[in-house]
């Protein structure tokens, strides 16, 4: 995947290749040494909260999705669900 700036994905909807809506990107975390994006901080949908209880979340209930799961960025952030769960 080509380089992506964090501001390019903020506020975009995260959708899996299987068509499941995971939520909206609120922020990203990065490795300060390399500048590599590590996780997306996502406000989850009710569907994800109900069906994916095993996802890592922060103290505010926002889920952390590994940036390595991102397949494409366009109107949506497309992720590979298998890389998340």
C-alpha cells in the first residue's frame, strides 16, 4: 500500500471486505520512532459492539484496529476482517 497520511482517514467509515460496518475513524496511533501508523481508533457501530466483543478497546469503548488490516482507502477505509479478529 502506498503512503497514507492520518488526516486522510480521519472521519471515514471503516468497512470490512465482508461488508460489515465497523465504525468511524476518530484517530490513529503511530510509532514515534518510525512514523508508521499502528492502530486506528474507531467509534464502533452497535453491530460491532454486539458481535465482536473480543476486539481490543480503550477506556472509552473505542476499538483499536491494527493499521495492518487496511486493504484500501477511498470513500471508506476497507479492512480485512481476518486480520482484526
